[in-house]
């Protein structure tokens, strides 16, 4: 295979009800940087119809080309149709890379079409770097339980496929460019769809579990006691923020998975983050690197979390929380 035969970087646009999933726009903004570094075009792949205002969001990210696909078998989403679609599109157009949002849908079909091509598929990278010497993209992510940062490349095969979790990159549109729209019509035989949606009940919207966009977060680590959780929830409420936790807190059954910050949870970008009893393992820290201000509380003065915080308090987490609550009451 000659890597020079492959050009342009693609982003799969996930949508529901005519609204683009935020991760797709985040990926467009990040892929724009990679495409500029590689001297290639940025292409957005959409399936089905989108309102004009949503298309303008895609264009506003500096997209050079819109590959618009119509056909049967894609609504509602099913992994068979999307796997076939991206396999056919990649074989025809030969993109350098394909980035897919690390959602339930994206994680389902991306590794499948990558395997069919065949090529490599990485997941959960926290940084993407273009190497001009090799033309490869470096997918950088925590490994070995967060003890090291791994650099993963696909040095031989193309395209380079990766799924990136929502919130990993910032949505920072660079402005529209002249773009072209390419139409493709690819039907998927309905009889080849192996699953059927019999019924659908949307999740009840519990805003307290949506921490990705919170302006203030109170995060508790594995040192937290079950009977102490109410005071941290109260502190978050008084600060106008939300409660969150590290993965071990969820593993103990104290808080739901939606509140986990880190490699296996959410990536957050609050203006203020209070970190109580958090050790500072890399697999957690990858989720808070974009926080504007971090205040860490830990009784261990050598805790790694202090290397990432703007302010550090060496002391008992419960006592510190109680002192803050008293100050807020006053």
C-alpha cells in the first residue's frame, strides 16, 4: 500500500433529530489543525438531512468538503448499515484519516469498518499530533492504568481511524471557507440488518448528571466516606455547581457512572474545580486538564494532584469542606 495514494481527513458527523452531536463539531475543529499541518482538506461526512443552521455549524469549523450521503437503511441508526457505508466510502475516496465521536454509536461501527478495510482503530486519545516526517497521526493517550502516556500510530495502513470521547477537544470554530458538496447515494439492503428497534424510551433528563458543561465542579476521590457525601453535594449546590467523582468512587457504588471524570468517564472544562481526596492519577487528570482553576485538598503533601492544581491545601478533606460551607453560610 502506498500512503501517498490517500488524502484528506474525515470527520463522521453524528446527528439525532436534526441536531449535530457536539463531539462531531469538536472533532472538526481539531481535525482542521491536523489537515492544515498535513496540507490536506477537511471533509465532513453526513448521513441524511440536516437543517441549514446545522450545516452552517459544520462549515464554520473550516470544513473544505461536505460528503452528503442519502440512502435506505440508516434510520434509525444500526451498526450494519454504517459499517458498510464507511467501508465503501473509504475504499472509493481513500481518506488519510477518519475521526469518529466516541459515543455509543461511534464506538460500535468505527472498529468494525476499520477491520474490514483493514486498518487500525485507536480509541480515547487525549491528544492528536501530525508527524510531518512520516505523515502519520500520533494518537496520545494514557496507558497501563494511567501510569504512562502511550503514543499509538498506524504506520503502514490507511486510513487512520480513531474514536474520540466527547469533551476531549474544544469547539473553537475558525470560520467558514469555500467548500464543495459531494452527493453520494448508497442503499443498504434492509434484509441484511441483523437488529431491529422494537421500542425506544429516552432517558429522563437529569441535569445533575450532566457534568461536561458545568462551570463549577466539586470532585471527590476515593478517600471520601459514604456518610460524608451530603456535605460535598451541598458545597456543590452552594457554589452553583455539580458533584463529580473519580472512577474508584463509582466502583464502590457511591455515585453513578455519569459523574466520573477521567479517561473512562467525562472530560470537563469548568471555570473552577474543587478536588477533594483525589490522588491525581493520570487516568483521572486527563479529564480535568482544561479546567481554568483547580483547588486541590489532600492530606498527603506529596499527592500528584498538587502538580496539576493552581491552589493546594494539605489537610483533612472533610474538615476543609466543612470550613468552606461555614464561610459560604456567613
